[in-house]
C-alpha cells in the first residue's frame, strides 16, 4: 500500500463497516465537533473534506447550507449520493482541491487530515478555497496517539511513519502516516488564521488504549481566515 491512493483508498474496502461502527462509537467526537461548530449555517456554502457517507452534509443542508463534499473513497461517495442527493460530490484528494479560490464560507473535516502524508499542503488548499473571513474547522487524530501507535522501541516523534490505527475496539484497522503538531499549526497557518478554539480529548474505547495510559486521541481546531 503506497502513496495517498493506497492509504486513503483502503476506506473502499471497509467503508460499510466503518460507517456501521462509527454510529456506535464516535458519539463523543461528534458531540464535541458540532458543539464547537455551532448551528448557524443559513445560506453558507460549505465544503466537507472527507465527507464519508454524507450524513454530515445532510445535517448542514437541513440547517440551510449549500453543501459540497469530497472524499477519496468511491464507496463513500456512493453512500453520500444516497444520503445527500442534493450535494455536489467529488471523488478526489484533499492535497489538490478541485475548487476555485475563495469559494467557501466554511470548510470542515473530521478524522481525515491525518490520512495525508502532507498535512501543510492540505491546509494550504483549505486556505486557498476559503473566503476571507470564512471559517475552518477540522478534527484529526492526535499526534501523541499516533506516536504511541508506533509500538516499538526507539520511537521517534519527529519521523513520519505509517502506523496501524485501531478503531472501534479492534473492529477496524487503518494505516495512517504519523504527524507532529507543527504540521497542523505551523507559522503559515497562524499567519493566515485567527485561532478561535482548540480542544484535545481522549476517546476510549473508540481508540485503542495503549499500555493502559490515558492520553488525547483527537483534537479540534476552529479558526477564521484573516
């Protein structure tokens, strides 16, 4: 499994299982994400990067938004077409977003950024397609969790490596590249955005608890483009 096509395309293989278990286990992260995001979407043009089966697109649409979704997985796009037939959906990669500059009022993403080997590139693309004064909010796997998932002697936090992320009490395992916080919150990001909210949370048993430790499993960033 090599490159972004292999890492992200794996979701084709377990798309249905992922969606099924996500309904059971991801309640906490969903509650945190939508609490931070709020509910005022009337007439906003929203891009959901990694839109999955389209359930979040339906939520935004029902609250008055114009919705577009992008996902690397064809199987996820097929499910999104059924759940959100009014959405403009694209199969593609977030490192090269197929949208014009300054298109969206809000760009959102949940549990997707960490699948990229080039997070700064993804954030640069998000910045490009977002209008000035627009909002960005994403939720991603915490770098500390990924560091612990390396599960070997002599782990190196600063070295990007493919880790086995275990979800939903072992029912799904995904291969994802590890990251550092500097990739997410680098100087370029801070230059273009005003940080409005930052939260870290644990999430067991959705995430594997390694060596019985308690540690953050995901984090949420909400920011406004200057």
